[in-house]
């Protein structure tokens, strides 16, 4: 995000919730974890200088409830200073049926974080967990997205699901929903479906990249979720394809690429991030 968002015209103040030697996809990592108190101190410094005027807040992976609650307090205060602030939250809880953060984070996300969020990017497991409803059909997914809207966020993108793709088993289905209030006060919802090519590799950082790109493209297309999603998913496709090609080239024939070989090729994808060729089209479903 400290690379991609400035490329697209955003001035970014980054607070690192962890300072690690490398990401946790490697066998070893060393470093420090920012506490809720330390986060508060940094925010106080920004506030004392009266430079706490933001248009967006973006958050991702967190392991600590007190840290998460501090984020909520800060977001609420920033929204009082700027009622138009948009909070983009990737509610990282787990995937494929299991949680990979402590269980006590779940009620904080559900009861405190999601209600103050404007845009959320859960995967299917996280969307099901937050709403208490399973997704086995597209209709279920629409109902889950409506339940998430009712909790607070006007924009919901389910980044990946187990729904069958119309293009076959080499694709996965992602869904998005955006609620608008018309000038006369009535509500309308745009919903989209995307078929996304599957990739046989594990990357670290794709969730962060996705949330940052969705922030950027919804900023440029605030009432056109279809275009914002097409741009976002197309950036993902270009970065992942470039990364996988490079990784296989380095690893050699028949060998699985290692974590350093699978580091996302962000700098090399500069042009695609700035102006992605659209390779993933969204279908409006209702």
C-alpha cells in the first residue's frame, strides 16, 4: 500500500502494526509488534500537530483485541473530524473453514469494527462468520452481503468463494454489492459477480494489495462498483501472473517456487497498477 496507493495519487501515512524482518510466509521472522498504547501515542502525535485530517483509513491483519479496539476509537474520532471519511477494512479472521487469528477478535470485528467500516473485503469464510449464515448458492451470497450492509458498510466485496464458476473449475467466483442512497433518499443496490482465474500457489500480501486497489478504484468510480471491481481484479491478475511467471523461471522446471521467489512483483507491475488492461469482466447480477 505504501507503494501502490501513492502511484495512484494518494498521500499515505503508514503505521506499521508490526515491524518484522520479513513476512510470516517464511520459515523464520524476527521483529516487534505495535501495542494499542503505542498506536495511541503515534495518533496523539499526529493530532497534536493538527494533521489528523484524512479521507481514507485502511486496515488489515491484526492479532490483538485491544489494538483493534484502539483502531475503532481512532476511526470514530477521524470520522467526527471528517464525516466523509471512508474506512476500508479487510476483516482478516481466517479461510477455508478455520480461523487464523485468536477467537476473541471475532466479536470485536462483528460488533465494533464492521459497524464503523464503509468498505469491507471478507472472503467467503469471513463473510459467513460475521453474519452467521452459510453460502452455498449465489442467492445465499446476496443475502449475506445484504446482512453485512445492514451491519454498516455500503460496499462489500466477497473476494473469493467456493461457488461453482460458469467458466469451469479453473475459476473461482467473487461477488460485490454496493448500496447507494439516491438524492430523494431511496436506496438502490448494485451487485456484481466476477469469475477469477485460480492460481496454484500461495502468495503473501494479496489481501493487502486487493484492499488498497479497491480503495483506489472505488475512489475513482464511487458509484460504479462494476468498473471498480474490474480494475481491482485486473490489477491482481497482472501482478499475480507476473509473479508466478518469474517464480517458475527462477525455480526451474518441475520445482515448487520458494517464499522469496513468490514475493509479489509490485515494482515490476507499476504500469499495470496505474492503468490495468481489463482482463476480468464483472457481470451485474441485480
